């Protein structure tokens, strides 16, 4: 049985039609809001739930987390129109998602992915798989965390992780804004990332 959690009516109808055309798949239910999904999915217990993580109200990731606390046997396949940053992708998996697809991947890949999930696999959109590979493609090990960045670079990164701007970091550390920018450049180079979000997320994994 397949469930759908999707607040875009046209898209949920398209998914429903697709499932009805697949004789080996049965539609368990459609939920247009995550609050109802959290209450009903654990009871109905579909085998797989297709869920968009970008929902009104409670987001899809929180929905996955809450449902799996009640019924860990329900498998969630993220199906979203937004190619999330690394943080969202890993957050979804930590919540209990078993696969991650983009809506633009199309119905054929979706059907194959559902079958793959049923067979015990973990389907991923090609771009998401590449994002994960790139994220973990760094030479340092977690045990080398302390030697990877200097003490000052760690201070800068921790303040950036709090959402502080360069000027605020400079004031708090009593250094110039140009110095903050230099430290940030060195951090990005050492962690092999392109922006603040990637740097923070990768550093947290060490």
C-alpha cells in the first residue's frame, strides 16, 4: 500500500492516477496536510509513503520523524520539487526517510524507486546521490577534527553557524572584517566547500 502526503492538489491527483495505473500498487490514502498524516498514517500503516518535505504548517521532515516514532515500519520516500541544500537532505534521512527523489525525475523513476524500496533498496535522485557523494568526499577523518582548522578558524565558523554576519564576527572576536573574510576563505578551502551552510554541516559531521 502506498500513501501520499502532498499539499499541491494537482500533483497529488497526478500521483493518484499514476498509482491507479499500476496494478501491483495500491493507494492507501492521500493527506493534504501533515497534521492529519501524523494521526492517520500510523494506524493505516501503508508500506510506503510519498512525502513532500516542503509543506504548509508542520514540514514533511517533522512528519516523518513523528510517524516513525509511532510506527517505525512505515517507509518514507521524499518526493519534493525543491533541490534542498545538504542540511535538508541529511535532516530528512536522520528523521527516517528511506529515499529521496525530486519531482522533476518523472513517473518512470518514481515507479522504479517504489519497487526498489519494496525490495529493500534506498532510491535516490541522481543529483541527490551526487550531492551526498560530494559532501563526503574529503580526505580528513573525524579523528583529525582538532588539527583540521586552527582555533581561530573554529571560533569564526562557530559564530557563522549562529547566523552572525562578518561584521558581527569581527566585533565579537575583536578583529577586522577583512581578517574574518580571510579566515572564512581558509575554512572553505580546508573543508572543500563553497558556502557557509556546507561548511557548518560538514564540520558538524566530524
